[in-house]
């Protein structure tokens, strides 16, 4: 499983990168055919006082791609909520496959 973490408009610290890597590794328990994972961490509304932290996660498996996006006031929260939604998508996808076979 290839993992890429990209940031936009800021440089992520080691703690944030470690948090993302640790959580992404757990995806293997939900689907064993994950080819790669792309994580995008962005800061929105740079012009305004309030800066929303956006986490986007894209997961590629053979013949399918999952994508989630979440934003909040903290990167860890945005990423964790996006990851939770992604895991739900993966579970739903696997249930659908099992129903069809």
C-alpha cells in the first residue's frame, strides 16, 4: 500500500504526519486490496481570520476509488472524521459486493 501525504498552504509537523500514517495503516484491516492512499491536508479561507482545516482522503482499490473530504478547526479532527466516513464507505462497498455474489 503506497501512502502519499500532501499539504497545501502550510508545512505539516512530524506529529501530524505520524498521526495520519498511524491511522492510514489501520485501513488494511478493512480492505486487503488497497493499492494506494492519497491524503491532502489544506488550509482554507486564508484571507479571513478563521482558517478551516480540510482533510481529503482518496483510496484506490482495483476497479474502484473512494473519496472523502471533511473540514473542521483542527487537522487531526478533520482527518479522523474523514477517515471514519471512508471506513464506512469501504464497509458498505464490501457488503454490496457480498450481496451480489
